[in-house]
């Protein structure tokens, strides 16, 4: 009698792309409860998968013991002990290709993500731009499982879930008082702000964003800022110093606790960045701000609505899939022409 199916899922980075795999795996689990899953990714991202049953997590250390070809061979041997029956490569980069090739040499079948590079080139080119919505990345992930014989009809909707308890995290007294008094003011909403991104072409100018958050805080809403780097911490703390209703959470808690906190929000305001995808993980609606990139490239968060994407219509947009290409116009009009009032109105309309 054949053993149980056990799928290896490869997705190393970036944070948002890894976060997008979790909702797909939850839908996979609902349809195929007996198939065991093994996810290999960076250790930081393990909390994304904590609430998925029958799933094991293996951490890749690309700068350490899994560096280079022989490091990947070491990782392959480590993963092989799980008795994998098929490999879903949701990354499609050099490292993942090496791993899938090693498994194929042992007779293990695999399927690899189609990133849709040619369609994305047509979407981002300067001349004869094809401005049409492309397949969502989460659907591209689902297509990989279909190739392995596990089709999934994604719901791609946010499911209303209860907020997770914030006890035991160890907040500063000021923040703990805010948490304890959350339900005393039903008019006040908790708004998460994820204002940072890896590439500056995806970031709404800080002086405009400051106007947005000061206005929202002035209306009585509680704004919590999320981020990761020391520079982001400095920027967030500067904003927090300007209004009592603005709190910086940057570098104050582990990712696992950050996700719990996000589950308590009413809304997330994010760039085209991981903040939007973390909100999706916790079924929180997100207002997303798009500059050089565009939702049509397929990176809208799972369950999020394109009607909640704030953007300007320009002939040059999108000029980039990932936001890593400098503005060839030189004026960054996609963000500079986007008024703070437009962002504010979109947030307030969503909160109604």
C-alpha cells in the first residue's frame, strides 16, 4: 500500500510573496486534509504557517549551512528525510531549481511557478503598453498544485475571524492602556499603517503620508505603525511624537506577536508591500497605495479588493513589476500627484 502524499512547498522570499502562500495552503488543506505539507522558507516566516494543520516547516539558511550548491545539497538531504512525494516550486529561482532537480533525480515529480514574465513585460513597457489585469499571484500558486494533481478553486475572500488575544506579549504601559480600553470608544477605529517598502518607487512620500495619519489621528482614530529597520523606527517614532493617537510598533515585538496585533485592527493602510499581505493573513481589509507598480501585475493581497487600491491613472503606469526601476519621467508623478485627501477619503469610506 502506497504511503500518504507529502508535498514540499518551496518559497524562500520576499516576505509578501511568502505570506501569499499561506492563504493558498489553507485552501489546499481544506480540500485535501490528508495530504501532508512541508514548507521550506526563511526561519523568519515560520509564523505565517503556524495555524495550518498537518504542516511541517524547514528553515533555509542561505547565508550559512545552505549557502552555495553544496549547501543546497545539504538542504536536499535534510528535506529528503520527510519522504516527499512531490515538489511544488512556488519560487522559480536558481536555488529552487537546484532543489527540484535534485528531487527529480530521485524520481520525485515537481511543478514550477509560471511567473508570467512575458505578460508582465507587456504590462510595464513604455510603448504599446498592455494595461490589462494579469493572473493573481495566489492563482499562479494554485496552478502549481493543479499541475501536481491537486486543483483548488480559490475563494480569494476575507473570512471574518475573531481577534486574537494580546495578553502576555509584554507591551509598554502606555500601549497596554490603549489595548485595555479598546472597546470603551466604539467610534474610534484601529488603523494599521505599513508605510515602508523595499523600493522607494512603492513608497508614498513621507510628508504626504504624515498629513494622512495626522488627520486620521485627529479624527479620533488610533494609528499603529508597522515596520522593521532602525531607520523606519526613527521615522515612525517621529510621527508618533506628533499625536497621542499615533503609536510606533516598529521593532517592538516578534513577527508572531505582530500578526496577533494585526488581527485586532479594523483596517490596514499599506503600500504595495508585505503589510497588505500580513493583513490578508489575518482577514483584515487593506487600503493599498500604488505608485510605480500596479494591482494588474497580480500582487494584490489575497481577498483584498481592487476598489481599495489607491492609485493615479497615468500613461506610464506601471513602469515596473516590483518597483525597483527609477522613474524615467523624473517627477515621480504616480505618487506626487496622489493627494493625501484622496487617501484619507478612501480610508474613511472603508471604515463606515
